[in-house]
């Protein structure tokens, strides 16, 4: 193999591909890229056996061939070189990389040891890359981070009544983003696959989405890349059934007002749990934090509320993360009882089709 390639273009491809490799693995081959050169371009393959990524980039190919090389070493070197053009060629069991006054000889491993990729499915439905990217950004924070039910360790995607549902939940909260769009399938995408996708998506491409016949893989592709994702097993919970529909207290709040109040209170808290008591009165919401070790704080926020006094407790971190995902200036916080889930949604749901359900906690 012998090629010339634009350094910046090559760096961008390697940065995307590296997200799909295994950083520490019992199988060292998974820390490598498989790079193949032919027909005026090179193909970079990367996999962790859950994500199978193929990227293409133009190159001047003098000799065709392929090589398997460590992803970290190659990426870091290319990133820090300053020359505009890079030269790569194989020399026995070494990959020689040069540019400007720099020259490196990298060890390689046999290309036949690199894992076989699942056969891609042609066609599929077209979904806007921007919608997928926004769906990930809106719900990723709510996906379970600890070991729990397998189905809660990923983002659920499905079409429903002229909208595409993007859902994440860890059992204590649930985030749902449902923009207008068409999609007939159902996918349960692992958390790591979302990170790979975020590196790939620019927001302006159209993405083809298909599913294997046995339902175990999803196939996503654009003009520049192809990604095969091993889907999570298990059935995602019936999330629509847990969204409350009847309320005893509904309050319209300014997003930034509440976020600033909670951030000030969070200065007293330590750890993952940040207990906050919310008390509603006429046009006023009081947020309180009390801890005998760390102190106590009280914040008053003007709100649109007329009704009976209402009191409820939450993990303030959950409210902050939910509010960070809204594009609206104002949201409705809707409550049923102090012991049941609360619903937060935009004041104009058609403009900002996002909502979050949060379980209360005793404070």
C-alpha cells in the first residue's frame, strides 16, 4: 500500500472512527483500524463488536493494499503533524507515515485477524441527520448509566402518528422528544452507539436507516459513512403508559429563573443526590435545600400559579438536567400528588415537542 492524503481530511476520519474502537479490550485487535486503499480512496474500518463503522476518504493511491494499525498511535500522530499532505506506505510489517520533516514506523498486525463485518442491508427509510442528532442530545442524559435492565441502557426510537419518538429512561425519570417525521421501525440503540453517531452526524445529511431481518442489527448510512449497530435485547417499557394525564397542580415557570435558583442551591450539595423541596403558593414557588452537614438554602421564584398550596420533593439534579434540554423560555410543571411522577413540558409543545417525567423523592 502506498498513498498520499490530505492531513486534515484524514485526521477528521480517524477522529470519527476512533469512537467505534475498544479502548481497553481482552481482544487487542479491537484497538486497531483496518485501512484499505483502492480506486482513488481509502476505507477506514473500526469496531468494538457492538458498532461496525466504515468511513471513506479520497486519497491519491499509488499502490493498493491494506494494513491493520493501532488506532490511538495513528490518530495522535496525524493530529499533531503540521504538514498539509501525508504519505503512508507499508514496508514489510511496518506502516511508514511521513509528512514534512516527520517520519514514523508503526507496527502492524495481520489484516486477516480483524473481525468480519455484518453484511449491510441496502435501502431503508430516510431520516434527517439533524433530527437524529437532536434526539440524542435531548434524551441521552436520562439513559441509565449504572448496570440495570438492559433495555434501559439505550435510546429507544420508533415512529408514532406522524412523529418520531426518541426516548431515554433510567427508571427514575424519562425524557421524550417527538418531532414530526416518518419512521416505521423500532430501534433500541446502546449508549455507546449514540456517542459514535454524534461524532458522525453533521446535522445536514440524510441518513438511511434499516434493520436486519432477525432484528439484531440496525444499519445507518450516509454518503460518507456506514454504521452497523448491534441492537440491545429486551423490550423497552411502555413509556406512554407512565405519562400522567390528570393533575391537581400546574405551574408555568421561567426556565432560566428556576435553573439559576437550583444552581445556587446546588452549591450546598455534594454527591449525585441533591434533594430539593418545592412549595407552591399563589404566583410563587419556593425551592429549599436542607442538610445538617452542608447547610440550608431557600430560593423564591415568581411563577404563574393559582391554586391550593402544594408541596413535593425531587432530586434537583434531575430537574436541572431536564430544563437544560428545553428550547422554550417557559415550561409547565404539572403535579398530581406528592408521591407520583411529575410532568415537565414546553408551554408550546408544537414548537418544542419535548417532555420529561420525574419521580419525586421524600425530602
